[in-house]
C-alpha cells in the first residue's frame, strides 16, 4: 500500500507539482537575458542547483537583499512547505517546520527536527535561532529527511546558511535603513582584500538593528513596548590560501535585548471572565477579550529579555590532488538567555482569600534562564575516481545545557458561601542535559556507461551513536541516561534526459534522537524513543526557452515512526506539557517552483507547497474516564499549514542616465494552522480559537541602484513596504487548557521604510 501510494504521488507530482523557483536575478547570456545559475552544497560539494537531485530552494545574496531577509523566520514567506515563526514569548527563539515536521517546544531535552547550519556548523538549539543574518552569500532550504549527509535531527529537512567569503580586492559597504515604528538598521562591512601578498583576506561586518514596540503598553515608553528590540551583531571571516591548502576562520556574535510581542486574550471560560472581570471594580486594570490584533495591551513592566549567542568555526581544506580533498570543520558555540515572559498579564486585581483580601493576580508569566554550549568536529574526504564521486567522513558533537524556568499563575476556585477565589501559585522547571554524538558517513555517486552517461546512481549511509543524559532538579527529582543507535541510508537515481531536463527518484531515512521529558510535573514515562522517518520522493528539474523559464517540482510521501509530539496542557500550576512519542503518522504532498523572463527586464517567480499530515495513531487519556484512547481521527499537526504559496514579480527599467530603476512586488498566502495537537476538554478546549486562520502578506519595493557617487563607489536607494494590506498576522497561540483561557500573539502591522547603501 505504501509503495502504491508513493508511486501514485510521484506520477501526480510530476504532472501537478510544477510551480517552484529558486529566486534569483537574470543575467546576460550573450544573446539575450537568461536566468542566473545558482550553486548549492546540498550534497556537501558545490553543484549547479539544476543538476542536484534534491528538493532544495536557494536564495542568492541579491535576493536576500531585495527581500530583506534579516532573520531566519522571513524564509517562510518565500519557499514552499516551510513554516518558520518567532518562538512565542521570546525575542530570539524560532520555530521551524519543513513538510510538516518540526518542534515548537524550547526545552533543551528535546532535539529539533529541522537542522540549521551556518557554514557547515550545526546549531543545536532554537532558543537563539532567530539571530541576525548579516553577511550571507546564499541560503539553501533542503526539504525532507537529510539523514545521510546532515545527520540526526533533520527528519523535516535542513536550512543551510552560507556566508560571504572575503574577496581579493578591498571593498566596503555602508547601509542605513529607517521605517515606521522607529525601526532602524545600520550596517558597516569592510573587506580587506589580500593583505600584502600574505594570501590572507578578511571581512568584518557590524549591524545595529532596533525598533520600538508595535503594540502600545500604557505603562511603558515606546522603546519598552511589546515588540521592542535592540540587536547588535558582529560577523567576521578570515580566509587564507597557500597553494593547495586553505583555512577559513568565522566568528559570529549576536546580542539581543527587548520585549516579546504581546499575547492577548482571545477566549476564556465563564469562570475566568467573571473572576478577572471584577478587576476594575477592585481598582485594577480592565480585563478584555478581543478577536484580532489590539493596538493597546496593558502589561506590567518587567525587565527586558536578553540573549547572547556566539560561535567560532575553523575550516581547513587540503587538495591532495585534482581528485581528492581533505576537509576539517571545528566549531564551538554558546548561548545565554534571560527570558522573562508575560502571557496576557495586565495589572489585574482579584480576591485571593475567603476573607475577601485583594491582591495582584496573574493568568500566567515566567522567568527563565537558559545556558547552552556545544563543540563539534567534522572530517570530510571528498573525491572522485573514474565514474565515482564520493564524500565520506566522521562527525563528533558534544553539548551541555541548563534550563531554569519559574512560572507564576493564578488558579481560580469557587469557594462555597464565598464565591470565586484565586490562589497565586509558583512552579519551577530546573534541569541539566548533556549529549554526545558520534557518526560515520559516506555517500557515492556512480555514472554507469549507458545512455550517454546521463544516468547517476547515488547511495549513502550513516551510522550514529547518541549518548543522552538528563538530570531534573525540581519538583520531581529524577535522572536518566540512555544510548541510541541509528543507521540511516539514502538511494537516489537521477536521469538527465536532456541538457535542460532532469528527473530523479529518492528513497531515504531520517532520525531524531530520543531523550527525556524534563517538565517539572510531567506525567508518564521520563524517557522517549527516537523519531524515525522513511521518505519517498520524486522530482523534476527543468529549464526551457534558452534558460528563460525554470520549472522544478517534487512530490513526497513520508512515514514516521514514534513521531515526537508535544502537547501543552496547562493542567499544572504555571502550565505543563504532556509529551507523547508513540504517534505514528504519514505525510504526503508536493512543492513546485517556477521562474520566468517573459520579456527583457521582467522576472516572474512563484511557488506552491501542499502538505497533508495524517496521524495513524496518537494516544491521550480520555477526559471522561481517563482511558488511553487513540485520537488520530481528530488530531492536528501543529504549526503546519496545508497550503503555502508565493508569487513575485520584478521589473527593471531600461538604463537611466543616473542609474538603474527597478520595482518588485511579492504576495504570499498560507492556509489555516493549529498550534496544539488535539481539542479535548481540560487539555486544549480553545485550540480552534487560538489557531492561525491563515496569512496574506503583500510587500513591495522600488529601488534606484548603480548611482555613481565617486571613484568605484555606487549608491543604492530604495523605498519598501511590508504587510501592505495591514493584515492581522497570527504568529503563535497558546491554549492554557484547564487554566481556562486561550491567547494569541500577532506580528507587526503594516510598515513603510527606506534604505540607503553605498558600496565601494
């Protein structure tokens, strides 16, 4: 049955999954305008995108600039079947899903399902994943399990960030940007060029990004309103080459301080409405419930959130000969976060004793400290021999982390002869984790002497050993240690039918490490098992009309075993998370991308993605009788829209005497998505109310580029707008279950801004 469904989807996908693009600009092909060729490293070696048999989208540096990709979450508007969002209640965290698979829980004991890589270095934690993207050459989004070359924790896919390498010539860039909401960006970049014949060149980039909040808190100034942010980022890269040996050192640092976007009440039980509704009569703030974004949300003024993250990476490469290269990547990364979060907490007053005493009451808030550091070492051997191209290597990873989270909440009870009385409660989640991973891997591509060398067979294998330890220090004192083993494989067959048309089919596996549920009052087993995926994929990559039309598509079917599912319940004081790893599920869908130049100066691109996520088994206690019940027929896969689409157009006018004028517009749409798995009384009764109904985003940009302002210096000016339809963009939602209310958090409203940059 699986093979039949996979085969049916492959045929349907080749016919229907036909609208995807690798956004890029046109280039002059000598006899006319052609689409730009893009180089990717999806198979750990540089290859032209159109000849890479993987479902991958790539953004060039020009597209990154045009689309204002300042943080990772922006990618979700540009690439199909990707769901990226700022983590709720955090200024620096991110939530990443690809083809329906990801993880929204920020606890350190649960690994991510989408791997994020910076210059080949794995970034293990999402708590600081929404860092500033300062100096990128390109972004690659790989969809589907990448277990062979990218390893564990990529059952959904991988996002590969590649920085700009220093060039041999001196250069400098300065950029200033200002927008509504006192949004300000300043960037300075210096490229030294080769320093005195030493073979060494370096780049240093600094970026300052800040904004006022975009929701008014009457108790705070604008720069302390919800959504306010101040971020400083430094990126450095040093490159040296001496004959066949090269060395690259990279350093990135990001310090962020600010307030997360405001949560607001969108649903509540009659008990909660009655209790908090008395706040005004008792001298406190009014309690309000509103559907849609509110321009004003009163909040108690707390200390700002602070996150610091940095990393060092050293890449050494030696070309033993024209057919063999040795490569080493050594890296160290560290995170510190202080994350105080207020969930819809105004200055509310309520009755807190049978005697009628009145005090401050709090639906939910928390104080959190996160510390994490990691070291990784990877050795690669890349080469070719006759009709074989291969990559092999060894990977080592070691991680330590500590998470201390104090939650505050008010529980409401109906006391006989007294009425509704609140009890202020505190709970603590405190744990340490340590993980060590070892892996050996290899992948070889073989071109048999048939069909004019147009067939290629690729086989990959990876063996992983994960050692996990966790020690829970609060409420339930417990510890655990477990070693997991996994063998992942990948088999790909691709056929270059013509120089402009390639077909491929792929079967592969993925693996996400098991671990421990370190929630302070979590019920059930402490240990959860690894998540495993079996993926089937078929695709087409094509170019037409002398590279003026690019048309790529892929169709997929993936089976998941022991799918790791987090279910926030709010049953315990301060909230809690019931965790299940016994889910079985299958995901199917397609993505397509297209890019065309219908006439000189005009580039049109678009994408569409479809993911149908189906649970086969997922068990929760029945609220009526506490019997463990399979709720697969009514469960939702969180954070995953069924449809994602994007369409964009750019027109470059004929050259002007003063420079080059271009205009661009982009529109993206995504369908409804839920933030919790299941709608059950006393678990998540408000799941429907806190869901994202779908997003419609329109942006536009007018740019005047290549303006001469001196010897070798070029000026670029642009005016841009984002969320031009001023839609309410729901970026997150929390159903606090038995606490009796649900909340949503909204993204930024419409904003208009301008950018000026000088490149020397």
